C-alpha cells in the first residue's frame, strides 16, 4: 500500500472550498486608480506568470519564471479574482447557473496559474526564497478564501440555485456542481452569524500559519537529521553503488571523506534492512523516529494547537469534533465507521505481527544475538527470515528492476495495453530540474491528451514521499487540457551507473501514474469537478488499482530483465518474489493502522479539551486500540505526520485502506473479464478515471463494476485469505 498524497494547490476552485490550509488575500474594491492600472500593465509586460504560457497546453515556461515573479503575480491574481467574485456577488440580475456558477468557474485565472506553479515547485524544488513566500502567502490566501466563502451575497445566489437545482433543466454534471458549491460554502461557514464568521476567520488565519510552519519545519529537519558515518566499514551490507552515493552526498554536504545517509519521510527507513552494524541502525532509526521533537523545528506544540484549532472550527460549524466534520463529506460518513473498520482488523493483524516478531526473535538468536527485538532490528533480521522462507536476496532482485526499463517497459507498456495510450518524450519542453523529464500523452486514436512530467529522483529541496499534482487542470469550459506531474524520492545511482529500484518503488511508480491518469483522463466540463477532485477515501482507489499490474505475468515478463545481460528474471526467482509479497504483512498493516488510528484520535478531540502532551497522547491512543507494540511504531509519529497535521488528510489517513477495498475488488473483477486488454481499460477509464467528481463516487464504482465492492479481494491481496468462498 503506497502512502502518498495527492498534492493540492490553490486554484479558483480550491479557493471556494472549505479548506483554508493553503488558501488566501485581503478583500479589494472593484475599482482601481488609473496609476495602479499603469503599474499593473508594466508588471504584466515583465512577468511571465501574468499571461498564459504559449507552450502546449499552457505548460509553464520554467526558463522564464523566476522566484521574484511569484509575489507580484499572487497579489495581482488575488485582486483580479476578488474583483470578479464581487461582481458576481453584486450582480443585480437574479441568480442563474451561468451568471453565478459558470462565472465563478471562469474566475481567478491568474491566481490559479500562479498557485499551481508555485506550490508544485515549493514541494518538489524548494529553496529559502520560496519558503519565505510560502510563509508570507499562507495567511493572505486563508483570508482570500474566507472573503469568498463567507460572502453573504454570493452564498445567497448559490443557495437560490441549490433550492431549485432540479427544476432548472440542467444536465447531471451541472446539478452536481451546484451541490458541490453549496456544500463547500456551508462547510466553510457561510451560514454562521457575523460574530461566528469573525471567529472562524481568526482560526483559519492561525491554522494556515501553523500548517505552513509545520511543513517548513519538516523540510528544515530533513537536512539536519541526516546521519553522518565516519567509515566505510560501518556501512557493511550496503552495495558499492549505495556506498558511493553516500560518499557523494556527504561531500556535497561538506563532509568529504565521510558518508551521509538521508532520512526519508516515514518512521521506517529502507537502509535498515541492509545495515549489519546494529549501533548505526539504531542511530538511523532514532534520527527518523525522534525528528521534529527538539529545538527550533519542534513540531509538538504545533501539533497540539492544530488539533485544538480544528476542534474549535468544528464546534463553530456545529460538529462534535473535526473527524465528524471531515468525514461527513467522505464515503465513510462517520468516525465510528472508520474505527469499526480498523478495529475489526486489529486482532488478526496483531496475531500475524506477533508471529512475525517471534520468527524474527528466533532469527536473532540463530545469528548469535542476545537482545530483545527492537524497531531498528525488525527489517534487518526480517530479511534473513524472508531469505530463509523464500530463499530470496533483495539485492539480487533489484538487478532485474532498472529504473528506465521499469518506467518504459513496465508502467508505460501496461497503460498502452490497457488504455491504448503512449507516452512520447518531449525534450523541447523546459522543466524545473535536469532530472525531470517531459512527455506528451497520446490517445489510442493518435490524438494528444496531456503533458506529463516525471520527477522521480530524491534531491535536496524536495519534500519526502511520493505524489501527483497538476500544473494545469482539465476543463472543457475553459478549453484546458491537463499538465500533470508525478514526484517520487528514488535514490539516484552515481553518474554512469544504472539506478536499480526496489520492488516497493516499482509498485509506487505504477501507483503514482495511476493518480496521473486520473488527472490526464479527466473529461468533464467544470474545473471544480475535474480529475482527482474527489473524496479522500476514493482518490487513492484509481492509483492503488494500478499497483497490482506490476506483478501481472505479461507485464513483469516485459520489464523485469537483468540490467547487464537483458536476461528475463528467472521463473524461480520471480516465483519467490511473488510469494514473498505476503511476507511482513502484519508489520506493514500494523504500522499503517497505528498511524490511521492516531490521526483519528487527534481529530476526535472536542473543542473543550486542553492542549495535549503529544508523546503522552500518542502512547495513550495506541494503547487504547491495542496497537502499542514497541517493535512496530506507527508509520508516522505526530511530529512528522504531514498527511494528518499538514492538513491534506486530517482525519483522513484511513482513506488508503478504504480505497484499497475498492481497488482490490476492481482488479479482481478485471481479471475475471480477461485481464490486461483494451476493453477492460476503456470501461475503467470511462466510468472511473474520466468522470472526476461529476457524480457520487459509489455511483461511478457501480457503473464500472455493476455492484458495490466486497472485502474478499482485499483479504486475498493481503495474504489473509487464499480464495473467495
């Protein structure tokens, strides 16, 4: 299961949403003095962000965009957007679908453009100036969002349309747009009293500042906590390529002659499965698990206040807690439904994890160890258990997963077979970093669909994890085709050497381009409903569905070839890889569930409860649900839990498991229908990937599948069941 984010940026649509985590500016008047207009014209002439890019599909011209262009473009974009919104709100004519909602969908063109470009770069290619801009813009964007969402004249027009939505002679997508707008405004506080609106504005402003500071602290800490190793001998277990990369990283960081091990975004670290030096494993694990808990980047006070702020916002809006507020608009609907889903799995998962722990403890004993299993031991000795059980060497397996071949002969090949599409390199299009590659996506009939950027390798200035986002969203109304980016953090091999990837990263590549296709196959009228603009517990379904194609016999035979000889992966080794996929499922599931339960507990606090001690709260939450195994900590601890505390998936981290139920059921259904063939792909594309949020998620699923999903396929996927009864 991939723990990824769909990156969100502040578009005109998002500025109208109930979330203010990245939103913005001060209300302005509809008229500007002539002198200001002249100044604006001068700015336009020198700032490439002020006008649409002339590149294909308005892809950003990164050769022209400089950091100093962002603030003026943000300020002008907010002015223009607010002028447009005030004109819509103050229109003396009665509200119609065209003069209100269509007008809103067309508003904020400049703000949308600058927001998408800036926030994508801030996440994938940050620098001190961009971090300063983020900090400056966070409260302004929150205020801008509030000035729209809390405008009584505007809401009155939207409410009028909502009340008569079924009598306007509109198509289903247009009715859906009315319902989405109405729901967003209500959830943002449009029906509050003026006193309550003042209060929620203050909460939103503080919230935006704190979520921004939380993210800034994470980025600053990532560089600070890298582990410096003095000698090559301490790195026993790593490949020569990894050791060379560590030496190069240390040199770049000013530690020539030493070795640097970077810390990725989760508690678990990939190198822990290889390092034989137990003390170094402990250093690496502690650097990861204890990050952002001291000094200037201590996130614990921010976490405690964010949980309180969200509870206070929920109370103002009439909810018991933030989880109840957040889940009302999701497929799950209630916090109890999530607790029930996760809780029902705890006994089986704990039992499985305890069996795994016992096997690992026995392996420690066999290897001469005289110590109790600790988190930094699990993966190292777990690999010995895996090897003993499946006779599988992970380093041997990696030799068959060379990055370029995985991408072209694996991911691209699969989607060509399934959807008839092809990815053509576009070296003529500028990118924001030399490692980023541009492609054009063509449909089965030869027509051009989208531009796709592939940004797969780890580097300084990029936040951890993997995600998909858009520089340009799809919309028939606006005449726009999508410009999409996938971002990952695969360690890049030293110059001149092939980058060999783990099978986990292989499936993540399939997963992220699943998100990418969700954006690039979008075929709707309105930008608010396009692509991945669906509920959090549905958005991970299309991407998780694509993961299992990585193991499909035809697919893996096409890409799993030795990086030197080109020989296909031996059938015996492939069989071991496939059988080993169920290994460590107790650990994998428990660390995820622990984080999901922790997220839900933080957001189940009421507004009347005091600020929490973060460490004590974590311990109590895990104990409450019986998931407090010392050797298996949560995938994320609160201080670096960006999904939860960064705002995007607050009270929503459970969504990965919820979506996996849909994904497993859908994949099993496709196999029953003949597997990897165009007919199946077109059905999935038509009913899931192309419709965005133009209808309710379950309606889309039933249109594709013919029925609601069952959990049978999920149990099989996780190795907890061998066949459907």
